[in-house]
C-alpha cells in the first residue's frame, strides 16, 4: 500500500487520531506531551501513531496534511491542529465538545 493511502486509511479509520512523537504513556517531546494531556482531559479514547517508529509517515504526513509540525490531531478526517491549538481549544471547552461528538456512543 502506498504511504499516502496508508495515512488516509488511518485518518479515515479512527474518529480521533493523534500523530505524535512517542506514545500516550511516554511522549517523546513536550508538544506531544501537552497534546496527550489535553486529549486525556477530554475523557474519551483516542488512537495514536508514534511517528518515531514510522519514519515514512513522519516524512510524508506533513505533505498530506499541508501542516509541517507534530503532533497533529485529526478528528473525523479533519486536521484540527497541533498542541498550541489543542490547548486553546481545551481552555475554551471547544475541544471537549469536538471529541465527545466524534467518539461513537457505545452501549454499556
């Protein structure tokens, strides 16, 4: 599978997806750590891709997204932004609403 197709499939297959350095339990940069903190504060599960383990994604995602930096949060197939944008959205309450509306409701 072409790397651009793989990126597209990951984005389309996960309602909330964070491309980050490291993983949520061990972020490998301050910006990824900040992004994980605000996402976890929203209280919903999210998928992630550790770009340090996938150099081909790290090299090509900026072209796909037209966004040069990491982390990148994608919600329902749309790029939301990086850690500064996420922090601002979290402070305003906008991020929580966006995440809650994106995550499918599961029956308990």
